C-alpha cells in the first residue's frame, strides 16, 4: 500500500475512534452510562450504528476506551509533577497535588479510573494490555520519585523497605480519603474536603520523610 495513503487511512481511523469517545463522554455525562444507548453515541458522533460497531463491540468497550484516556491523562499529570520538583519527597508531594487536581478538574475521568480495575476483567486482550500499561506507568513514576527520595536523603530508609509497596500505600491512602470526601456525610461534617485532603497529604508526606 502506498505509504501516504496508509497514513491517511490510519489518521482517519484514529479520528473516528476519537470522535466516538468524544461523543460517548458527552452523552454519558448528560444521560448517565446506564441510560445511554449505542444509538445515542452513534448519533452524537454523526456515524452509522454499523460503523460504530466496527470500532467497539459494545458500550462497555467504549467505556474502557474512556478509561484508557483517563489513565493517560493522569500519567501526563504525574510526569509533569515528577519534572516540577528536584527532591524525591517534593516530587511525591507534587504527585499528590496532581492527583487531587485530577479529581477536581476531571471528575468523570477520576470516576472512570476508580472502576477500571473491575473493567479489566471484561476487556479484550489489547484493551487489557493498554490499561495495565497505563497503571504500571503510574506506579513506575511514583516508584522513581521514591527511589530519588531515598538517594537524596529526603525520605527515610528506616520507614521505606519497598518503594513499590510504599507507592501503593501513598496512592491508596490518598484515593481513599478523596472517596470519603465524595460522600454527603463528610461534606456536611466538621472537616471541609479540601482541608481534609491537604491534611492527608501532609500526614502521608511526613510518614515517609527523613528526620
């Protein structure tokens, strides 16, 4: 096949793929996932229903495509955070801030990633590989910051026996508090969500910092 022709077809295919996900994000936001049909997505994307099925076998596959977008968005935020600070401890703090901003600025993507773990079980081989790759990238970026912190002396070697395990602890703890702050009980309580999340980041940072 002529290379320019092949490239053009690949660009067109990618453009349709992106258009479908853009349409799905819009309709899911307006109607909710359960109430959205494949016809709704095809109509919003200005594509035929038949062409829609060429790209995605069902609505769940489209949702997993959105999860992949969400994962890449968070990876980009973590990469920027890693490059924004010099010490390992400051990099980890910057990643915590980036995760919180991700929650505030892209709530639909945050929600998509929250359910990504269960969605992997139903994904095809390619989507499973891509979703796991995105998850691994996030962990690698956090682990790299922890290694830097151990080397530059800003993190405690006594408290950190495994950088990978510590990365899971930090992300899991912050994610858990953010999820608590989504509940009406916490929002109406004595601790404003922003103050509680920032207190959590302070406590997590101190828990791994060197003396």
